[in-house]
C-alpha cells in the first residue's frame, strides 16, 4: 500500500508539473516588449490574487492588504515536506541574500503558504520558516478547506494522503507566484530553481511594465 501511495505521489507531481506549464501557456501571451524568463512565464494581463483570509506565523491576519506596497513571492508547501519545500526555501534564501547585497534590485518578501492547515499551526510555522531566513513569513488558513480553496483559485494542485500507519503525506505543485505591489500575479516561476537564475528573472520581472 505504501509503495502504491508513493507511486501515486510521483504521478501527481508529474501531472501537476504538466498542468502548471499548461496553465502558464494559457494565461499569458508574452508581448514582444517582455523578455523571456529562464525559470517561468509572465502573466499578461496580470491577475489579482484571490481574496485571502489567512493567518501568519505570529498569529496575525494575512489578507490581500498584506501584499500591498511591495513585491512578494508566494510558495505553497508544508513543513513536513521531505524534499521539494526545504530545497526551494533554501534556494529562495540564497536569492534573498544575493539580492540583499545587490545595489538597486527590488527585494521581494517571501511568503511560505502551508497547504497543511491541520498540522502547520502558526506556532509550527514560526519554528520552521525562520530556519531558512528570518525575513521569510509563514501563513496558512484556519482550516483545510479554506487553504485548499485559496490554492485552487491560484491553480495550485493539492492532494492529502492518510496512510494506514497513521502518517500523512501531502502532494502539491511547486510553482512560485511573483506578486507585484498592487497585489497582482506578474509571473509564475516553475523551475528549474537556482539562486542566480531566479535573481536574474526577478530583476526582469520587477523592471517590466504592467
């Protein structure tokens, strides 16, 4: 049974990757004025982030207003993720450091959105997210249906498996949403993720006209 679940997880990740690429192609028609991105696609027109009613790792409300006035990177995952989430957060931490020492480049806020609301409490997020970077912010919803609704509106696939031994695994697509200061998704990064590539793409994205 465990082997079957693992196989299904691999199938889910592969399908989510294909769906993510397909969504990017459907959502955008890249004008000639926009440069190619190495790790993702521009969205044209930009899309407003759906209504958010979340809670952050300090127990504070996190709404669309929390995204206003600065660039943000939204990455969906969960704290018990064994590989993709910690690897991506470590890469984003390297990006943050790279941008931090770069003169004149916009420095987005990284927001880790947990799709595992039952286990990833604000306290759990507060212990996990700063391990990668003290500037990162963790958020989730009060219940599982609410966070899955937010994920679905952004095209993030989520599938939760309850194993016979009582353990829980969560499959999810691993795109990074680049949100502009007006709360609109300007681009979706789908990988491959390396710090130099993401930093270079962010420079192009933040400099592009809406």
